[in-house]
């Protein structure tokens, strides 16, 4: 049986819709009354695991799910051994450096050396500031990163920006983009190699409805 | 002005109630319509930061909050340089090893060497299994850890157990406790040392209403 890891939150509805178009109906998972974390497809030939965004690459890397849907931001942060199969196109956002609007900084390179940068994505942030050759003190936060500059815990943040509303509401502005992120279809490399054809068929169907 | 970091989620209501009894009214923060992450006290002499459980020690360690309320489980996992001031008594739960009820394991030491253990608290788990001299392969998950044994990604989990309902609902049983956890009042060590008396007064008032 094919097991697919789907992320709770913003990407879920689009992911379920895309699988439905490709022939696997997991709509029971988006039912508001659903409390199950493992949901069979309507046809019974597959099942979905409903997990946190950040746990999708774990289940796929360990092979408990042969396929998964997850944001490129998470893949880039975690660097797990999963195969990126398709850019699904939805869930678009950008990873950006943001500062207080009232600050004098307008490019990442303007930030003072050894300043503090708060982020949920400290590996992405570290790579970016390394490439700029700007040493910064990274502070790992798990939520509400926009509080960093407001409380003075950090001069800047590195965070996902979709509409930009959270930044504006908190008097912050994005000054530089690290990369653009969208939802990706990922797979367990060994499962793909040992595939009897059914995985390949599903990936092709997903590619068909994505194009 | 005194800044207090309060945790979103299960501990929030009790924390607000305890501060109210000690003379600081942050009840605006528990208003369902509240969207602010920084809320002044009713008297205006203090403010609360509403942050994720796991971020409370960060704000206190960096001194952006002089005081904070957070579970002992988080303190034990993060090992940050914050002063533990009071055991507030509420939010009681235990950190436990759990396995599938149908498994043959009834003590942590029964687990096979090099088996997989999933947890949000991988540092606590590593220390525990180190002390047992049992090498395990720890898998860090960020949520729904109970899926670990159900999907076969891990033989066991280490997780917080309050009522035990989540374990029962998923056919798991706790077989051993690592430690008991309750909410703690923590402080920034330097802020406490440089205190002009107001922090000490508040901590004593909190101790008074806790006893």
C-alpha cells in the first residue's frame, strides 16, 4: 500500500485537491470532524499520514511514507535524504530577511557584524549570512519570529513571507529575499528504486495534473 | 518596566490567574479576540509577551523578559541559563517512555539495542537511555509523536503524558517515567542581581499565592 505524508496547515487543502485530481481521494482528512492521523484513501489502495510540516521529510526519509508533500523551505532547512520529484506550484512564499521599518538597514549587508538574527530557519539563515561573509548571532525561535525585533531580542529576522501582512502589522519590512518556496512532492529514494510501477504511475499522474 | 514571557497553550490560563493573584492583571491576553503578542498589564507597570512554550526560555535567557512561566520539561530539554525561581504546581504531567500495548516491552530496558525512539524531547530521551546504557536511534519529531509506533517509524516514544488519553486512543501504554513536570517561574539571572526590589517583590507575591 502506498503511504503519503501530508502536512497539517496551509498546504493541506491544495495537497488533497492535487491527489484527488491524480486519482487518490484523501478528502476525509480535511473533514473538520476528522481526528484520525492515518486516513485511508476512498478507494482503499493508499493511506495518508497527517503530520506536522516539519515531520513530512522524517517519515519519507525513514520510508514509512513513500511520498510526501512539503514546502521547499522545510526541505532546504532540514537537508534530509529525500528525492524531490515535482514542484507542485502552490503554497508560494519567499524566505526573506526583515527588519524594523524604522531601522537604518535596507540590505542584509547593512546589518552590523555580530548582530542578532532570529529565525525558525536557522540553517537557511546561517548559509545566507555565511555567503555574505557577515558573522551574525542566530537565535532559534519556534514561533512568532516577528516579536524578535519588536522586543529587541534581535536586529533582524529570517522568515517566510506570503502576503507580507504579518510584517506590516508589526512595523517590519522585508529587505532581501533568500529564495522562493513552493510545495514539493518528495519520495523515499529506495521505494522509488524498488517500485513495481504504482509509485511511478502516481507521480506521473501528479505531474499531469500539475502541468 | 517588568516584562514577563507567558507560554501559549495549556499553561496560559493558570499563569495569568497566578499573576493576577500576585497583583499583575494580564487577563487581556486570554481574551479570545486578542491578537496582540505584547500586552500591558491593567495597571500599566508591566507587560506580557505571548510566545510559544519553547521560546519562553529564549526570551528570558536573552533578558528581553525578566521573568517567564514555562514547563519543567522545556527547561530540562533546552538547558538554558535561566534561574528557576518557583515551582508553580500547575500543568502537572510526566515525561514517559511509551510503546504499543501489543509489544513485548514492559520496561525501557527491555527495548532492543539500537531500536528507534521518536520524541520531541530528544535531549531528555538521550540522557535517559544513556543512563540505562542502552544505545537507541533517536528520531526528532515536532508533533503527533504517537504516530511513531503506529507507522513503524519507531519502536517507542518519549513524550509528555497528562491524562494518558492520547496514548490509550492510539493503543500505546507508558512503561516508564523519566520525570514529573510542572510549570515553573524562571528569571533572567542578571536582571535578578541588578533588581531594584520590584522583581523580588513580585517573585515573593507569586510565592505567597502559590503556597
